DNA sequence: CCGTATCCCTAATGATACTG
DNA sequence: CAGTATCATTAGGGATACGG
C-alpha cells in the first residue's frame, strides 16, 4: 500500500499486513513459541499447501515472523515471531477473545 | 463459517466478520458517532460504490452497525455502531495505533 | 520434510450506467 | 442522495505433481 494511504489511516496499513484469512491464525499459533513448518501447517488443517507457503512468505517479507532453516536431513524449518510480530500478540489475543464472546 | 471452526479458533470467526480491506475502516470511522451514508463513503475515497454498499450491508447483517432510513427527499441514510460493533472499538483503536507505530 | 510449479476455477473487486 | 444492475477484470484459492 502507498504511504499516503498509511498516513491517511494507519488501520488500513495494519489490515494490509494481517487482514487475510490465514495470517492472523498463523501468528496466533506462533505466540507460544517457535514451531516447525509442518506442525504450524497442521494447526491450520484447512489451509492448502500453496496458501500456507504464501502466507508464511508474506509474513516473513513483512517482518512479522522469521524463518530458520536447519541444514539437516530430512529438512527442518522453524518459524518464530519477530519483535514486530510479538507486538501484535495482545491484539491477536483480543481478537480471539472477542470471537469467543459472540453468540 | 461453520460453528466447528469457530470453536476451533474464535480468532478465525472474528476475522470472518471484519477481516477485509474495508470493514475495519468503516467501523473505525463510525466510532465518533452515527454518520450519513455519503459522508462515510467520502471517508474511504478509494472504495467503489459497489464495495461500499456491500460492506455496509454485511456489517449490518452481522449486527455490527445499524442502518436508519429517513423518509425525506432527497433520501437520507445514517449508519451507526451497534452494541456489538462498539465492543470492537478498543480493538480497532489498537489496530490503528499499531499501524501508526510501524516504520 | 519442505517447498515450488502448474493448471484451473471461483470469488472478489472495479467501472459504468441507471433507478427510486 | 442512495442504491442497484451489469459487464469485465483480477486476485484468491485448491489440486496435483515434481524437485532440493
């Protein structure tokens, strides 16, 4: 999104980073700590392989999570919230809590 | 979304209600109080006519805003946050604040 | 195990014109 | 002023197969 839009309304900028079906969920699952790629994907049973990769790639690109590759066989990859990602923890918790409180 | 998914993760349910480009923005602009349809749309200069109508319709359907029609000419319509919508105020403020704090 | 590449389909969004 | 209808476009998403 353009900077002009961000200045116009920061909320729109926030949503451009996490306003999708899967991103908040992925971030939420990473709150307890770093997690292997396969396990994180298992936490979102209905996500397709393609969307999972796309989701974590964009979250990494936007600096919300970090990706760590272990040079072992079989391959091992872990994802973890960055400082920027952790700064969303409270908001994610509130969004989750709000959902649980609705009829 | 299915109830099973909601139970699985309330966050997903929340995002199904407000996890779009325009919905959080519309709700945010209504925080100060009720607003005429035309003015609300002006607050989101880049939204198309079609998307604006769709956005407010869905927010109304989901009980987050109310729609009040005044029987006058020219037509006058006002939108306002419902109790359920107001319960999101704090979260919306935080999302906006988070966006403003990013580089 | 992890990720990419490809193909395909549907849903989301935009532009324009029109009605009460 | 507010909203609808239509058409055209694009982005989102899923299935499958393959590669490091």
